[in-house]
């Protein structure tokens, strides 16, 4: 939806640009989201690795391939994002920033690319964190403790650095916008991925007030710095979990400049009870990163992060099971893989189960699982937004083995075959269907 007549503003508002599989596919330049999986699997030779060293080698090859094929971002002298420049007169109140839900603590920027650099390595990171506006010049930077931005804040504190240069980028190439939400490993530039998706490098210009570079094709850029010592109350906020995140303290972003196109469009999103627009952004991530998961867990066939699991509460995984305890090997492996560590529940099913058919998955879980033998409950890190956790960011997690069992699993009773009609009868009915008159 493009709102062209926004009360009190002369800047149109774009919302729900990624709000369906079709729109998400168009944004990333593919026919469907499954093509992302195919394209990345083609980019890297997906032969199953043998041994730890080979696994690490395959991962290195992947990131090397992204650097080579993604075309390293390059500098340009001028960019549309700086057609209009505001420095001393820069004001967050000039932008049509939304108050999303009735009990939100204020107005929030929700669909942005936040650019910072590691205080030690100077490596660029691009993240998507909500930003609550306080006044014309300040806002809260809500980067959760498990995210790279929060790590930059931690390092800045250790090094006694008073400010973290930051840029809030709005709009531009949709692939760049989405890549800010992609959970890439530390040290991998998200704009490499955007360049690979587009087949051309992301163009950059220097900021006018901060030692950073920003995409030249952006609609709006808010330049400034995050003061790790200026902690203020942020929230509540109606979040993608479907619940309000309670107020907490986060560092403050101070505006030093705002630049934009002559006729900019302000992009935004509203998150809430799933499924909403962010679900499709997460689904694109799921499909694109499946080949990466297969590098580290070669037995994985497919994965599904259902809308009801809000990305971090549930993942369903089908595997080619080969030995006793194999499902639990996959479960523990996933909990050790990047931000998968936050997953609250992992369900493992056999390779022939359609993980996207929740009814089929539930049938196998409820029928195949002995709750004493086939489950594991452990304590570990959970998402900071998990309100059920007894402690902040730490709580119980469950792994469920819903695969077929046999003697190798200690199941001596025999396992019944699933009921299915023979292929011959199915073919016979298909041939005669028109003659049945129904």
C-alpha cells in the first residue's frame, strides 16, 4: 500500500511491500522463494562434507563465493539519497514515522537498515532493529543482546569509546532492505548478499556527517551515533510475537544529519500476531539459508519455520536418519548454529514428511513420539522477546524426535506400516474418474 496523502507530511508512506510470497519473490528477483534455495545451492557445490575439516571448508567456500559472485560494494561520488541534505535543521519529526499499536511507547521506525562498524575490526554490519523516536534529535536503538549491533555496543564500552557511528537507511533496492534482516555470520557484509541477489554491486556514498558509507540508492538516510553510556527507557512495543514487549533500557541514537531524495518515499512495516509482512521476509531467509544449514548438517532434507513459531519458537526439520540418536545429533547441532541457538523447540521428522504440511507433522509427532524416550529438555539461550522464559533471554528448550523407530532405537515391538492405497488402485480410479459421474 502506498499512502500518498499523509496528514501533516509531504512524504508518501509505503507499507506491506513484502506482504506475500509473490511480493517477496518480486523483491528478490526470483519466480518463487524456493528458487532462492536452488540458486544458492547451485552457487556452491552441495556435495555432503565428510568430517569437521571439510565442513568448515565448505562454509569458507560459501562465503568466498558470495564475495566473488556478489560483487563487492563500490563507492560512487553522488547518490540520489543525498539530493536534499539537512544537518543543523535535521529533525525526526519531519518523517511520517508510525505509532503502530495503541499501547506502544511512541512512534517507531520499523523497516530500516542500521549500518554500524565493529569498533575493533571496522567490519561493516547491517541490521534491522526497531527505533523509538524520543524527540527531534534522539531515538532508542533497540538491538537485542544477541545481535551484532549490541556486540558493537559491548566492544565500545570495553574500549571506552563514547560514540558508535550509525546510519539508519530507509528504502532503496528491496534486496538491500531485506538483507538487513538476514542472519549472516559475523564478519560477512550483508550487502554482499544483496549484490549477489541482484547480480551487480551495491553503490555507496560517504555520509555527510559520520565516517560511514550508505547505499546511494536509498530513499532516506538518518545519520548519527549511538552513545553506549546514554541509556534510556524504550517500549512497550507491539512486537512480531503478537505480544507487547515490555519497556526496557537501550542506548540512545543521536541524529547529526538527515539526507533524502527530492521526492522520497518512507517505507515501513507493522508487526504483530502472525502471519504479517515480516513472516514473508523470514520465509525468504528460511529458503535461502537451507543450503547453508545443509553444509553443517548434511542429513537435512528440508526445514520449516511456521508462522505460529514467530521464527525463533519452532523449527520443523526432515532428515535422512541413519543411526541411533541421529535426530538428537541434528537437534544439538542446530542449537549450536548461529542464531539457531535461540530456537525454543525443534521437531525432527523422517525425510519423506512434508515439513510444510503442519497437519502431517502433527500427526507424526502425536503418533510417533514416546514422550519419555523421544524428547529432550535443556536450558539455554532463548530470544530476548520470549516472555515465557523464567529469566531474561534464558530458559527451557525442547527437542522432539518424531521419526520412525526400530530395533536400533531400542524399539523392539516392531513399527507398523502407514496405511496407503496401492499404486495400481490409485491409477485405476484416476482412469475411471470421469465415468463415475461425481
